[in-house]
């Protein structure tokens, strides 16, 4: 009886001493490696999203402006003098992101003393990463909207300087690494003083913001 029990104990010890299969160790090791790689990838992605690839608002300024034409108009029998003015403005858009900015149709409004006196469309395009482009626009001052400020406008023209304001809105999206896309709307408000005689921008103050 004692010998039989001893034999059973030896068999149990032999069973306990059998090492686990190598395949189980390999699967656990692979799972741990994959999990570690995923954690590293997520961490790196979060860091990049918060630093290098954090969307930055495009910067917009007025590159140049040219007074294309000034054509006064006199209507009879009631004497009514109106002035039509065409202003060619080049808008410089700087993409400060480390990704391309593909913009859609935009708009630019021309303001004079707080009143909208003209508008123009901005055609869609693509601005590469860390670069800039010129968006030409032609703004025709609408005489009827100038009616309330016509006297002041004529005085400014004769004085040789025009104080104007542009409000530009350019929607689009920024693409990181070819597949990460962020929609953004670049909005700028530029107040500038335009010299009539020398066709130069004397000064300007632009405020930029972006809506994500």
C-alpha cells in the first residue's frame, strides 16, 4: 500500500515538472510586443498632434493694391455725381502648417468706414506645407453703397489716401500624412491705408483667426 502511494506521488511530481509548450510562450510574447507597439504608436501620435501637427491658422495680409480705375458719372436732369472705383488687391496667404492647405471658394469683403462697399470671390486652390501664395481679387466699389459716405470718400481721394478694410474668409482643410484631415476656416480682418498717388499701401494691421 505504501509503495503504491509513493508511486502515485512520483507520477504527480513528474506531471508537475513537465514544462509548458513553447507555443504558449511565443503567443504571449507576441501579444505583449504588439500591445507595446500600439501604446508607443498612440503616444507618438498624440505628441505629434499636440506639437508638430497641431493645426495653425493661415496668416493673411494684403500684399499689394492697385487703383485700376476711377470713373465719375453724372446723371441728368437731376445732378447726381457718382464715382465707380475698381481696386485690384493681392492677398498673401501664408500656410504655417507642416501640411498642405487645400482651400475652397472664399470671399473677401471691402469695407469703408464700417460699411460694406464691395465684395469678390476667391477661387479654390492648394497651398503646400510651410509656403505661401498670392490670391488676386478685384473689388469694385459699389456706388450706391457709397452714397451715405460719398462726400468723405471724395475728400479722401482728393487728399491722396484711402482708409479701407478687407474681411476675408477662406474655408478649406489641412491634410497631415496624407490621410489625417482637419477642416479649418481662415478668417482675416485687414485695415490698411492706401496711397492714391503712388499706388502704395502706407500701413496695415491684420488680425487672423481660424475656426476648426
